């Protein structure tokens, strides 16, 4: 397309909105309307309506009244498309092997527009196991998967995820102890907690990390003690198997083609 055709098909309002999104994507802490205008070399009045629409549609949020910051909505939309399908295709054989070696079910969970969502599920190889349906929305606050997805994000992203979760559910904001727990999870490298939904089950969760070190998914085993299977791994060995599987998935997430293990 030459310059004349480029001018013919211009969409100034769309360009303005994309300029704002691209600018905010590279900024920590947000920008005021005046700062956005200055960086884009435009008049502040040009951006008032555009910012208002972006806020109302959930792509941008207001911080401290007068600062604008990008939400995770674009991230959530991206999760719905090819990256998720590719991640599931990479994860399926790894999750199947994990189920065989641990003798436990496992699931892969991502953050999507305010919720933790199960995108893949592998049944236990025997007749005992805890499974969650693919597509299920689970809490960020009282599940191992939710804790891991929050723990392995920046403080700003963590706060955005929590805000979106509170808006989209009836969950209340969490106390300071909750954030201390997330820091412990990050330091330890995994979450191990008694299930808050099912007695006798322990949530074992560990992150699948992207190239930037942020959690793109949580790999979780709802661990149950198998008293009729003496050879089944205990909870300590199961955590090691889980971390090994998540490490393999993290390597795959950093490339465009699966790597052999």
C-alpha cells in the first residue's frame, strides 16, 4: 500500500485509541491525561472522550483519580486465541505423563478477565481422583491455582487481577495476611494448601512461567492420599513431579516449537 492509499484508509479515532494503549503498555504506574497528551504530542482535550471509552470498555483503569493505566483485558483476550490452544497442545502429553507418574489428576489454569479458568484437565490413571471440568471458573482467593497466578506477577498486575476478580464476583477484598501468603508462595516456588472446597484434598500448584518470569498458567494437582496404592508417590515426591512438569511447560512456553525432554 502506497502513501496515498495509506491516507485514504486512515481511521483517526482508532489510531488515537491504539496510540494510548501502546503508550500505557510500556509505562509502570500510569499517566495523567496531560502526560499522555504530551508524550503523544497532542492536545489533552483530544484524549478525554477516547480515555473515557477505554475506561468504560475495561481496557484502561483510573488510578488515584487522575492517572490512567492499562488493565489486563487485552491479556485476557489474547488468552482466548491461538496462545491458549498452543499451550494446551504442548501441555497435554506432559500432563498425561504427570498423571501416570503421580497417580493423581491435574489441571492447567489461566487468568482470564477476572477469573481463574481451567483450560486443560487430565484424569488420574486409576478410578480415584479429583477432576474439574474444562471451562470452569474458580476463585483467585481460595484455590492453589489462584494463589500461584497472583504470586508470580508484579505488584501492579496482581492488584489489577484482584480488582477485576472482585468486580466480576461477590468476593471481598483480601486482608494483608493474604498478600503475605502470596509472597511466601513466590519464595517457595509453589503452593500447598488444604482445599477450601473438598475435605481431605490438598491443592498442589506451581507456575508455568513465560520468558519474562511471569506466570502464564498454573499447573495444579488436587492431591488425595491413596491408601490402597502403596507404590503411589507421597505428597513430597508429588510436589517434585509437579515442579518438573511445570518446568518443562515453562521451557515450551518460551519457544514456538515443542522441545524434547
